[in-house]
C-alpha cells in the first residue's frame, strides 16, 4: 500500500523561500534523504521512493495554496490513494517559529490550503505535520508575513524545524 507526503505551498520561484512554502521545503528535504528526483506528473512535481518497505510519493502540487485540493485529489485517483494515505506538511502561523506539531485529524484552523483539501476530499481525517512560522503582531500583516522570506537569523531555526518535520513524516509512514 502506498502513501503520499504532500508539501503545501505556492508554485513559482517568487514563492520558493517564503514562509508559506515551508511544507514544500520539508518535502524537498525528504527527496534528498531518499535520494529521489522530481518529475512532472500533470501540473505537480512528484518523487517516488520507498521507506522501510512502504511505497512513498512525495508531492509538490503546482496549484496555488488556496486551491490545492483538486490537484491533490487528481493525484490520489491517479496513484490509487485514499485520504488516509496522505500526510500533509504545511506552515502554521499559530505555532512559534520552529515548533513542529503532528496531528492525525482536525479542522483547517484557518489554513486555506488545508481547507481546500478538506472540502475537496470530504474529510478532516488527514494526517498532518505542521511547522511553526510565527504570527505577526497585527492580523492585517498575516498575508505579507506568510508570503515573506525567512530572515537570515531565522534560517537555522527553520532548517532544524524542517529536519524535525521530515523525521516526523517518516515516523508516520513507518507507523502505519
């Protein structure tokens, strides 16, 4: 039985290093760990590998965050995956910078990418690994905050969090 790790983010080089794309950064780290290359599957980037005997798809949807659900649903149909086979990796402004949290189900918590997935897949029973990016002081700054790059002094914290998130993903894969 296969599983898939979906790194949420926005497509395009202008978003690559932003806080909102930390999920894709984790999936990139996993591809390096598993020594797998990315290839285009439809409009998404996919790397296929194995982890402790489990077939594993790493997925970077090429849809914008707020409409991620349909792209992931297409790949689920293509690869014969159910929502229970998915692990979502994404940014969380309600967690302090660098904090990693694993959840097995729950609401979207205001995250539009997760909202799109829950609405499209029809379930909130989705495994998740969330990476804290911190919340700005003013709620009017949220969009600018999530679409901004990490500051140089934040990078060591983010890199450590991405390693921890990748480890948590692999534990979820192995533990199923």
